[in-house]
C-alpha cells in the first residue's frame, strides 16, 4: 500500500491534480479504526478542500513522483 503523506501530489482518474493537506486518524487502532478510519484531507488547484477515507482515496488516485 502506498504511504499517503502531507504535501504529496496525486492525480485523480479524471486527470485532475490534488495536494494532500493532512491524514487524520492514521494512528487509530482496533474498534476505534472502524469508528474513526484514516481520512485524507486534500486540496485541488481551485483550493477546494475534500476528504475521503484513505482506502477510497487510493481507489481513484495515483501518486505523482
């Protein structure tokens, strides 16, 4: 699994580019992980902020290296 890190650049399947702002709840464990899954907060070039669970984020994004 790819590591999602703040300030990393990603491309959505639509071709749009995004910058990861932060990953929330990445240290949650056990039953807490179900209630508070790791969540990626990211921002597009239009400065619109979005959030998805890390699992859903990785389904549609490709890391730009």
